[in-house]
C-alpha cells in the first residue's frame, strides 16, 4: 500500500484524488483492469480520460467545490442523500475531463474515432455496470459515481461544449 494524506492506497482503490495532500494516485494495473475486468476497449485516450477525471477533482478542490460537497455530505439526512452528492461530484469531474479533451481536440492529439476510447472508459466505470458485474444486481441508492449513461452524458457534455460553466451537476 502507498501512504497518502487520505490513508493507505492500494490497487483495489484504483486511481483516486486525495484532497488532503492534493495528489492524484495511480496504480497502472488499473488500466489493465479497465479492459480485462470492466470491459473497456482501452487505449491511450481511455487512460488519459481516467487521469483527466482525477485532475477534475483537483480543480474541484482548488475552487472550493469539493469542500462544499464534503460539508453538505456531513449535514445530509441520509446515506442516499450523501451518495447523491458524491455522484454529482464525480459526474462534474467527468465533465471537466471532457472539457480538457475538447481543449486538445483541434491540436491533432486524437486520431479519428479515438475519443470513443474515453467514452467507452466512462461507460465501463459506471456504478450500474460495476455493481451488476460484482454483485449481480443494481442498487442505485448505493451509487457514488453515477451510472454508465450519466458518466458518458457528462463527459460528452464537456467534450462537445468545451465550457466548464456547463458542468454544473448540482443544479
């Protein structure tokens, strides 16, 4: 396990952002799992999406959104309500990842069709897909990251618009 400001991190945790030390933690084996266990097609753009999503959390921390959400979660009346705030935070990070992808699209970084790798990765890490695979059933009240469709929707919104002001998942 790797020590972080948020406690020990191992490969089971997957890529994550620790707001206490403002650091992104990546275990490169996750990218293999994205393909082998979660069914994504993989590729460089899929990996870039995962990293851009975590950078989105850093943006949230720097502009105060993450702290606001943590306060709201502590005041939440139920775990389901707290989970929904987590989903909103995660979907916003997906949207920010899309905004980033938009910002480099015209630079010729992506080959035609490669953005589909990122969209496919966003779908692969949806709570519904993961729950069905791991538990054999889907429990939306326990989601913390959003459904595959939601994750694709918010990444695509950011990618198509290039406008972070359109990433308000809390409204």
